[in-house]
C-alpha cells in the first residue's frame, strides 16, 4: 500500500561495519535487503516491523492533523 512516507529516506546502519546507508521507505518495502557500500556485507531490514512502525507514524500524523485543524476554528 502506498504511503505518504514512501519518498522519505532513512539511514540504515550496517551490522558489520556500522556505516549508515540511506534508502527510501518505498525501496525498503519492496526489497528489504541491502548491501553495504563499504564492507559489502548484507543488511536485512525487518519489513514487518517497518510496516508496523510506519502505520504508527501515519496514525500519529493523522491525529496531529485533526488537532491542528481544530485549533483554527
């Protein structure tokens, strides 16, 4: 499912060398496996956890939007 956050980039640290690699949320949803550009180690993102956290953020943003909408009235 398309999300308003899909175009946002997040930094994923390599579990092998610690270097951070930036990827968009949309890319991670479709392919949660990365290769570290520094050490060539594999990085696997937990796609289920990522979707759960994105849903929480979207719910919070919707709640904030409703609250801000009420302030202007």
